[in-house]
C-alpha cells in the first residue's frame, strides 16, 4: 500500500473530487458484515431484509455520535494545538476542521457503536412505524431545501458538480409528486412491520457475530491514513510512519528516522483479534446459542472488544483524555463496558435462572 495515495482523483462535470480509500474500506467492511448477518438471520429463520433495514437506520446516528464522541474527547495532539471541545463548539461553521467536517477525519468507534445501537433499537422498536410514516410524509421538505441551497451555492461558486447535485435533489422531490413515479419508488413494501416492534436481543446476537469481521476489514482504513499506531518497536512487523502523520513524542525525524523507526501496528493487532473474535462468536452462535439467553452473544462481543481495546490503549500514542484530566477516556469507557457486560451476563445465569428458548418472547423466568 502506497501511503502517498490515500485517495482516487476523479473528474466529473469539469470538477476534480476525491474518493478516499478510507471510506471505500469502511463501506466494504460494513457491506460484508451485513451480508454475513443476513446469512445468519436466514439460517435462524428470520427475515434477512431486516438486517439491511436496521443498517440503514444505524448509519446516520452512528456517524453523528461517532463525530460527537470525537468532539467531546479529542486526542491530545489536537488539544495541544488548541482544538479542544470548546474550540469545536466555537467553530461550528468551520467546514475545514470544525465539528461538521467529518471528511477531515475524526470518527470514534465508541460513538459509532452507540449510534448504531440507537438506530437499530429504533428500527426494531415500536417507534419503527411512527417514524417511517413521519419520514415518508415529510422527507421532501428537507431534501428540497438542501437541494436548493446546494444548487445556489454551486451556481454562485461556479461549481458544476454541486450545481448538478442540487438540481438532481430538487428534480427527485418534484418527481415524487407524480403518482406513477411515487408508486414505482415505493415498490413492493413486503410484509408489514409489527406495530409492537420486534425483540431486539436475538438480532443483536446476529450483529455480534458479524461486527468483528466488519471491524477486521475496516481497521485497514487506519493503515491507509497512517493512524492507530503505537509506540516505537523493534519487532519485525513494525511499520514506518511518515513525518506528516507523526505525533509527539515521535515528531523528530532525527531521533526517529522515517526510513528506520518502526511503530506498533495497532490497527493490525485489532484486526487479527477481530478475526479471532469472529471465529469464536460464530462457533458459539452455530453450536451453543440454544443454551444461552437471547443477547448473551452480544454481551460476549462487548466484553471481548472492551478487553482488547483497553490493552491496546497502553501502546497507543495518540490518546484522548477525559476533560481536565490525564485519564484515558477510551480505557474508562472500555473498562466500564467490560464490567457491565460480564456482570449482566453472569446475573442472567445466576443460580435459579431458567433458560428461555429464543423463540419465546418472554423475559428470564426463575425456577
């Protein structure tokens, strides 16, 4: 992989734009994880279409909370440059480095997991139908406004691509008012979603098996961006980091030459661990899930990821601290998640608790 080529440069409508390998790798990981989850759902006699539906609902809150976590707990390198949480809030309109500039980097996996969980919860909950009805009725208003603003910005800035995209959004809104087009877009709605929602735990178990394979792939996006690396090492699998991506105390290319200084590839460690986690959790899902409560596999997923992330933070050089302290915020979050997941797991399997088959939608009973 050539670190100098972090993106593909393309030309469209006379404009140059970039498709970053980082985004392509992340999207590839998401799609493969969803395909695995859909296959597991079908094997479990569940409708695999709900996997794609839940993924759609999880993307936007996942991105929002991933960025919000980064803004609340920025890495120490940004704080040293004066870009702390207060700076982000004061520079909300800065589209180069501000809180909205996700294209400049800065998404946290902790926020992404929380946001994705929120989206999945809303999808499977009793809120599904009310939210779907609301969006299907009023989506054209924000879409039309955004289209008009983007088109105006493109025209005034002589940006052909922005102008075309803005006009395209407006045209889509206009076409949606034509009955035959509206029916064509709606297509076959399939079976109606139950008004009371669906039980979330069994679906979280399926997600818990698929997520590690998506993470294993997605972590290679950090390799492309030369991030998520650790301290200097003499191990043969150490990687080089160019001067532009170095952080203190390794910024000196005299003391740490670019060609010879090697760093721990934390992204690789996490990727390999995720592959192992996928194999183990898949084996548990296929062989032992009938002996477990719905949601147990998800709790094991949370515990294993919290465990490895807590340990890797000891090697990481670009850490984020709790505001006003020198306490690693990622280690606090993972420690709490590890304890909570295992405590809940063992509480569910306390003496006297009786296994409830996954087909039974009731809660845990006692003997």
